[in-house]
């Protein structure tokens, strides 16, 4: 079970601020998805640093994470350990990127990456951001969250940032680009990993 602890502006009442996310294979433990706090900066760095070292993610310093901590969403287990994170990178009042999606290796395959991305989407809606884009080396992840393939050329702001980083010596790994337009209405997402196949009923003869 996953619980979202921060509200979004278009909920009809405050009583719906906490959202439980059901899963077909949910375990007894509870994962909480929440806005990151300043004290989470070190844990977030510990999640993203290994991916950055492999060139899979742009590098972040502890100071950079701390300054932007209000843009991060984290997934926390019942013991308070940060298991996954994602960030909202704003480019304009209507456009932002879903970035820094990282999951602790021991917890891959549990849907935590999807949960923090959904949390970032909630944060974007609360800020009235209309369009999100994301870059990824794999197609399946963002496609499963209703993002559509697009081209990075659509986002000159990102290209300009890449150019600046490249000139400073940062190697830029080409990635696929995905886009999602956030509608005005919103309903609680349900993550389902395993769908039971319907059983055919035998027809009675005679």
C-alpha cells in the first residue's frame, strides 16, 4: 500500500489529501510518498549518485539538492528509510521536466519509481503546470505512465542546458524523450502489475 501525504489543489475537499494507492501484489508494509524535507538531501544524494557515476543521470551535489529540496518527492518505508526519489524541474510556468528518478537497487521492481513520478505529477498539478516531459534510456517505464514519445528538439530550454553542461565537461548520454499533458481533472491512479486472465465458461450442451 502506498500513501500520498501532500495535497493537490484540485481535490474537492481536504479529507482526500492522503491517497492510498492499491496494487495487485501489495505487501503488508506501507510506503509513504511525500514532499522531501531538507533532512532528506543526503539520502537523495545517496540514491542518485550511483546512477550519475554510470552516466545514467546528470550529476547533483548535496548543495544543489538542498537548494531545490522543495521540488523533490520521495518514497519512504515504514522505518523512515528513503527508497526512491524524483524531482520536478521547472522551465516555465507551464512546462517542467520529471528528473532524478532513482530507486534503491534492493527495491527495484516494486513500483516505487512509478509512485514517485505520480507524486511529481501531483506536485506539478498543484503548481498549475500543464506539460511534463522526461528523458529515459528505456521506453517502457514512461510509456506505462501514459507519456507519449516525442523529440527533445521540442524543448529548446533543455537543449540549452545540455549545451551548457557539455561545455563544462559533462558527458551527455542520448536518451528517449517522452511527454505528458496534464488535464484539469484528476482521479486516483491504481497501479496494477498482474492482471488475471478471464476464465472462459464452458457452454452446456443438451
